[in-house]
C-alpha cells in the first residue's frame, strides 16, 4: 500500500498551483518575485510528482489509487486518480514548464510589460494547475471545468505580449477553442443523459451495459464524435489546426513553448482518458472512431509538415511542425491498442521535452539576430549563441528521428506498435514521408544557422546568453539524449501505466 | 496533319509560357549577382515584355475575385456544416431517453442519495447548494477559478495597458506588425459621458441601491436554504455597484472599490474558499473526522461550510462583474 | 596487447568526429592545415592498425533496447573498405589544402570533412542495421555543408535536391529496418541473413518481405546513384568543391553500395533473394543505370558533370556485380570498388587542377575547352589518362580485371547475363568515347594550335603528390589484382557463400 | 422519428437553438455578433440540461418541511439536482469567456479600427507585405554593397 504522503500528492499538486495562482496578485510585483514564486511552486510540484512516481513503482502490485475529493465516496463526490502514467506526465509537464519559464526569462522580460508580468505568472500557474487537474481527474465534468480554465489561460498568455498581431491570434484561438468547448459540453450532457453518471469509471460501466444491450447506439456515437471533435480542435488536429501557427508563432517565446509543448498535450491526454477509461477500446473500435482518428493523424503528419515547409518565419515553422507531431500522437491513439496508446504517450513526453527546447532555441537565435524572426535573418547566429544553436540542431535531429535523439525512441515505438495493426503499410509510409518532410524544413534551418555571413553579423546584438538560459538549455539537451538513449525503462513504465489506466 | 497538330501545340505552349513575339527593342536583363543562400529573392525590377502567363493570369483573377469567392465558399460550407450537425443532433435527440420520464438513466442511485441523504449529510436545505458546494465542491472551486482567470485576463488586457499607452515601456521590436496603427493611435471609442445633473437617476439610485444590496445579501446568505447562493447573489450585488457608478460617477465608487481592492478582495475570498475546501478535501480523503459542525437543517447557521463559501463566492462574483463593467465602459477601475 | 580491441575499433570512428567538431570551438592551432593534416594522418594510421590488428569482435558502444544497439565489428569487408578510405582520404585532404586556400570558410569545410571520414568508417564497420542507418543518415548531414560550400544559389539548390533524394532513400531504408526488426531473429549482421524463416513462411509473408527488401535496397541505392533516385548525383557532385566531389564520387557513393551489400548478404541473405524478382529487377535497374549514365556522360559537355555521370554508371557496375550473388560477382564488385574509387578520385582531382590552374583566366569548365591543356599540365593529364584507362577497363588496369570477373559471374545467369555482358561492352565503348577525346585533345591539340602560348605550369607539390599516388593506384589495382582476389577468395567469399 | 422529436421537444428546441448559435458563430464576420452566437449556443446547452433534469410531477430540489419538524426526503418528490449544478457552472464559464472575448475584441478594435475579422486580417496582411518589402529592400542594399 502506498504511504500517506504520496497518497495526498495529486491533490496537493493541483492545490499548490491553484494557491500560487491566487496569491500571486497579492505579492509585490518587483524583484521578479512572482516569477520566483511560480518557478518555486512548479519545481516543488515536480519534485512531489517524482516522489509519487517513485512510491507508485515501489509499492508492490497496487499501481494506482483513487483520491476522493471530500467526505463522500466515488459516484457522489469528485475523485482524482493517480497511476504511473499520470505521475510521469505530471512530472514531465512540470519539468517542461519550469524549463520553458527559466529558459526564456530574458525574452519574457523584453516582450511583456512589467505591469503584466505578475499576471503572466498567475496565468502560468493556472495553466499548470489545470494541466495537472486534467491529468489526474477521474470525473468528466471536472475535466470540462479545467479545460475551460486551460483555454482562457492559454489565450491570455498569447495576448500577454502586447501587439495587435497577438490579440488577433488570441481571438482566433479563443473562438476556435470555444467551439470546441461547446461541442465537449454538449457531448458531456448527452453522455450524462445516457448514463446518469459523470465519473469516468461509472460511465464506463454504464456504457458497457448500453453497448451490450445495443441500446442508444446512435446518441453514443454522436456524443463520442462530438467530444472527440471538440478536444481535437483544442489539441490542433490537422483540419482544425489553422489557429495554431498564429497563436504559437506570434506570442512570446515562453508562451509558445508552453502552448506547443504542454497545453496541447493536456487535451490529448484527456482524449486518451476518454477513449480508454470512459468508452473502452472495444467500444471505440465498434463505433469506428479509431479509424477516423487514425486517418486524421496520418493527414496531420503530412499536411503539418507540408505547411511548415512553406513558412519563412522560424517560429511559425516550428509551430506548424507541432501540428505534424500532434498527428504522430493521434496516429498512436488511432491504432487503438495498448501498445499504440503507450507509444502515443511516449511521444507526448518526447514532444513536451523537445518542442519547448526548439522554441527556446529559436527565441535565443532570433534574439541574437536582432529580434528578427525570418529564417534568412538567422544566418550565422550559431556563432553568437551556441547553446541555442545546439538546441536547434538537437531538436531538429530529434524531430527527424535520428537514432540517439528523443524523437527516434517514440517513432520506433510507434512503428513497432503499428505492426499489430492491419494498416501497418500506411502508418509506415506516412512515418517515412513525414520524416523526410521534417528534414526538408529543419535541415535548411540548421544550415542557415551554421552559415557564416559577414554582412549579416554586423547587425547582431552580441549579448551572451544568460546563465538561466544556458542551464535550461543544458537540461533540455540532457533530457533529449536521456529520452533517446534510455527510453526503454520509461516505455515499460508507460505501458504499465496504460494497462492500469 | 501531324505537322499541323504540332504547330498548334507549339503556339498553345508559347501562349501558356508567355513566349510570345518580342519587340525589337527588348532589353535582356543582365544576370543578377550571386545571392546569399536562403535569402528571399528580391523582386524582379526589370520588367520583361511578355504576355501574361497562365499563372499570372490566375493570380490576377484570384486577386479580383478571390475574397468574394472565398467568403461565398466559406459561408456555404459553414451553413452545410451547421445543417449536418443540427440534423445529426436532431436524430440523436429523437433517440434520447424520453423527456420528463422518471425511469430515465439519469435518475439513478446517485440522485437518490443526493435527495434522501443530502439534508443531513451536508446540512443544507437547498439540495443544489449542498450538491455544488459539498458533494461536487471541486467542480465549483474550478468554476470560481474560471471566473478568476477571466477577471485577471480582462484586467490585464484592458486595465493597465489602456491607461499607460502613452508611456508604453515596450521596446519597438516587440511588434513588427500593426505598429502603424498603434502609432496613429486608436480610433475614438466614444467614451461614456457622465452627467452629474441627472436628478431622476439620482433619486432612483438613492432609493433602490439599498434595496438591491439588501436583496443581494439575502440571496447570498440564504443560499443553503432557498434558491440562490453566491453566484446569483453576487450578480445582484454587482448591479447595485453598477447603478451607483452610473448615478454618482465612477470616481465615487472608486473611493471605496478600485483595482487594488478588487484584487485583494477576490484573491482573499478565493483563498479562503480554497483553504476551507482544501481542509475538507484533505480530511475527507484521509478519513479524518471534520470538525466543522453541520448544524440543523433549515437554520440560518447550518450547512457546514456552505454559508461562508457562499459569502466568498458572492464577493468574488460581485467584484468581478462590476469590474467587467467598469473596465469595458471606462477602461479603468 | 596494450591497446584493447575496443579502443582500436571505436577510435577510427569517434576520433575524427571529435577532432572535426573541435575545430568549431576555439583555434587550437593557429594554422588549421597542420591540425587537420595531423588529425587525418593519425586517423588513417589508427584505421590501418584497426584493420590489421583487431580480431573482429563485436564491440557494443551503446545498448538502446534489448534488441537494438549501436555496435561495431571490424570484419573483413569492413577492413577492406576502411583501408581504401584511409588510403584515399589523406591524399584528398592534402590536395584540399592547396585547392581551398582561397575558398573560405575553411573551418567549416575541414570540420565536416574530417567528421565524414569517421562516419564513413562507421558505415563500413557497423555491426547492425541500426548503427548502419544512424551513420548513413549522419553521413548525409555531414556532407551537406561540403556540397553547399560555395553558398551560391545553385549549390544550395543542389544541396536541397541531394538532401531530398538521400532522405527519401533513408526513409525507405528505415521502413525496411522496421520490418527486419519485426521479422528477424536479431538485428546483428550475420552472414546468410537474420530473417526468421519459420515465422515468415507461417504468415505467408515472403512476397511482402521481398517487396520490403527491394525498397530497402532501392533506398540505400539512392546514395549509390541507382536509377530512380540518381538525379541528385550529377547536380550535387559538380557543385561541391573538387576535393569534396572526389570523395563524394569515389567513396561516399560506395557507402551506399556497402549498405546494400550488408542488407543483401548479412540481413536478408543471398539464399532468400537468389532467383527472385528482386534480384532480376535490381540487375535490370543496375544495367539501365550503367547504360543511362554512360550515355548521359557521353552527351554532357560540362567536365565535372561528365565525370559525375560517369560515376552514376560506374557505381552501378558494383551493384550489378553484387546482385549476381556468385563468388565471381563478389570478386568483381570488390575490385571495381577499389579501382573506381582510385580512378574517380584521380579524375576529379585532375579536373580540379584544370579548373584551379585556369581559375584566373578563361573558365575551363567544359570538356571541349581543354585543347592543349596536356602541354601545360603534362603530369596532371597523364594521371587523368591513367584513370580514364582504368575506368574504360583496358587490360592491366583494375577496371579490366573487375569487369572480367563480372562477365564471368554474369555468364551463369542465362539470357539476362548475356544481355548484361552486352551492356557492359557498350558502356565500356561509351566510356572510351567520353573520356579518351579529352585526353587526345589535351595532348594532341591539332595543327592550328598555337604552341607559343604554352606556359608550362609548375604544380604545387601538395597537389601533385595525391594525383600521382591515385593515378598509380588506379593502375596498381590491376597489377596487384591477384592479392586482392586472394583476400576476397579466402576471407570474404567463404563466409558469405 | 417525428413523434419522438415531439416527445423530446425541449431538447429538439435546444438543438435547433444551438444550430442557430453555431451558424452565427461560423457565418458572422462581425466579432460582436460572433460572440452573441456563442452565447446562443451556450444558452441552448442550458435549455437542454434543464430539460434533462426535469421529471414529470416533481418539485424543485429544496427540501420541504413535513410539518412535524422533519423534512420530506423521498426521492420521488424532487427533480434531478445535478443538471442545475451543471447549468450554474455553464453560466459562470460562459460569462467568463464572453467577457474575455469582448476584451480581446475591444483590443482588436483599438488596433485595427474594425470589428470585422476579415478586414483586420486584410490590414494585417497589408502591413506584413509592407514589412516584407522593407526587408527585401534592406537585403538588396546588403547585396548591392
């Protein structure tokens, strides 16, 4: 049995982040106190999650537990649920969030007016809290509420950098997200009407009964389709991803890193939970949603990269590449097997570590080039900010799937998972095509960064990267290689986590 | 025959590629200098005489008709999407459990416990209040947090920035796009003009504000006994503040309720909410007996934490709604 | 022994990579040439040591999962190829010192050039498909900066097309890798193949696996310039600075062949392929490439492009010989690899001298401008002639012996073999047709040539030496073909067939 | 089907209402109207939930005194309280996002002087092109020097 301290960690982590968010407006906005508080809290929660993970894996056979919020047991009160997968994800989310914040401290200071900085911290804390809640929650309606917090906070941290471009991007993001939330809400209402429950486990049981008796199949299908569509809009699955490049490409670097690396993942993990815990893989297969997701994933992998190829702005390019990477994750989900979902989760983790690194690196490079974001303006910036250059190169290699880098690990597990599936040839060809396309836009970027150019270098603002930047970049690089070289224990852990999900 | 075909094809090909007859005095541009890698190719400054190629013609056509075509297409597609979704949903609704039937799946053991034991388990006469503030309090906590998030975001967008546009501390590189408009200054927003001599408004406000405040307090305090509660009561309270602002001017309201007070009051209220609910979540999950008494159903001092929570929520909602109004109409609090 | 096998196997791979990237950090030596030269020679010596002294054990650098690891093994094919690389690379490096003196940025060039050396050895002695794939990809990325050294728009365009083709090939190979991972008993290269035949026949997957093998070979064939994926080669090789083109054509195309060789003999197994449509199709494609390459070289006027097209044709000889799946075929393939590597490097370096020498004045980029160059650059053009003779396959040279064995191997193949021999003959004629006129024009410019304008040019020693050695090497592969054949017959063939 | 629709007429109305809202959201180019569409959609959800909570012949879920100091607790007396809670949450969420969306719209209006999202986009592209032209000029200077 797990010890009492670890037992309270899921609740404590959400709560700590919430309290941090609430208290931040009250503390004085100077000496970077709000930022320090946020970083401290996120680090604390990260350590707590690590401890939770440690005690879960060492607790014998009971890998997961439920935590009832209040004095009333499951179907009456709210509930949290923690297992190895949730613990790993919250650890990764906290780490990536912390590194995105610390790595971009200087660009945050340049982009965001001092008066807004404590509000930025409030929003970051709220985002973290909502991500943690989405990870741990066992209740569909709680998930909806925290999805809303997530949406508003995410749109705000796009708009926190004051420029008309970001306002427009945030507005577009908000409207798309709200359509998504509307669909999710309708679907939850339908499901509640059909099952009479809001708790995932009870819903699952009720749905099994419904499917066994073949009653209410049509509403069930529609509600599944609606909830998937709603969350797919929020997680930028390809045909619904038009908002993403604007939002991620125009906001400040820390926001882009957080949004691309983490916010999308929260919604994707919610989809995984709904598929796995609410409906069950058999029902998903019966209702044909796996095929739809699979095809959309394939399309996203190709089209995201094709769009990325046409970008001239480095941040927009990386943002479109996120669309492609989300496609990989959905491919894993669409395989509809435990191995596929484990591979998808591994890719969530990999992408959550690599994409913030890429955004941080791109931010560093464009800072070095005098705040220009065009690809051609970055020529030779490697020699000004070598840490950022290294980050870009490692990130690019990882996205291309070169062995030894993080991306290869998840690509390998995705492929091996797809061998159990009838459509292995499609999956393999899409993976191959997408890798080639990835390389076609990342390699030129790397080459440009490495190209000497005397004329352009005159305009560079040659300030060395700050210590916090170097440290975060170092940790990012270390994480990248760790995931690339030691992914097996992690994958095993994730598979165990998925099995008890 | 074959020759003829080839000739036609040749002329068609030339037409498409723009290789038409050239004038005598054509100037062939010199070779451009070698470019740096990956730079954008500068636009061709030497215009070469030729017929417009197919691609150029397509682009021209698109420039003239594109937007219109796009909007028509977009509108058609959206209407189609909506029709599909609505018909799908209608079909779904027809299949749903019948309206108002007591044996619907939703009327299950969960509801039975809420109704049958809700009274003594939460101490609240109003089952909905007991449900949202005790059984499913985590959702409601999240809900208050949504409100808080929105308030903070709106404050960020409209509060500090509009006041301080002139002394913007941002560096010029922050926005490459849209700078022109910012430099030109925003178009006039038609700010609300306050008239001090509106006797009717003054008298009505004098008369009704105490009543509204009283009403709001009653709704908040009786939240666990009767319909209402923090959210609705808070909304009523905020109307009193809005009326006061309209009647006496925002300055008068700002004397006792400004941005600082707003932030402090909502943060504190939310903090009290969080801590008290945190206490009950913690004790509940760890099977520790809570020391908070439930009271007798129907009394004003009953329902455990529901009354203080309603007060907190009322404070947050009242402040936030007034804040929205003030920010939108004046750009200030 | 004082130095362990681990060190000797890993050092030639890792040492040049580290040494190369050290060039990026800070000036270690003020004179980059000395640093690069010393490092290259050290690597060469280590490589020779590794080739002759190690026992050929499996050296695992990193274990990724239970079945996947980064591992190296100095087996006999790896030794042979490493020795070839270690012989040619320092020569080209010396040549580059002079050639690149006025073509900056040399730091970047040498950094990647040195790293490519290590990676090429890595490709040769990779012990499993993952390592091979990793080094194959790295080779693509490391050679990109070499191709786009001049940073002109054309070279960038050539680089991008090189990247596109190589990556498409690598992606195909990666697909194959996944299949072999699932259907193989282990991933380690084993003579005779690693496929789990029981499992394949149980699932009736022979057809699919043959298709997969075909696409994998096609993918690796992209580097070797095999027909559907060959188009990058004649654009990319001429764009690179001459030393880079020399190794690209001479050695890096061979890396693609090595990869194909590993797949055919060590992963899939020759028994699985013998007599199948895969073998037939690949032979046909190789023949098609041989013919197309020669033909295109014949009509091409640009000198470096002509040599590059010739590479397309000549490397496919190796593919053809290898796909015969007979001992004679392997003998021919090995000989052709050695002979062509020497001859092609020599050709490119000579062409580079012509371009270098006439850089100030007229642009001698085209084959028909070379009239009388032999009078000004006698030694260079002699080396050019020697290399040409080897490529054409006149007796005594390495090319002749190689083609002899190829023909002998092809005879066993029936009608297709006869057809192959005919193509080989035609191609040899075409080769003579596009190389010999250059030589004759250079030495015998005709009657109306103005002999008074001839100013014999004294070639710097560090350009002359590589030329002479490589020209001699091209001939010597023929003269000492016997010892090479002995090595192949005793060490490689018994293991494989 | 029609009979069933008539039986579930509240839900049907809610669905049609949400369709109207969605159409407004997608079709309107004016941001304020878009946000109104969004609110109509939300309202439709509340109507739907309210209809789902209703049970024929039962009272609101406020405990009724039984006259002898106790409370009537039979579950057959009261309607389902859960949808009421959900609607409450929905309203709060809707208020929040509406306020936030309006604030963003106001900012957009300040920047571009229009509430039409297409016009804003057009102005933005115009500026983008100007910017790119500036970059091109700068590049040409670099090249020509």
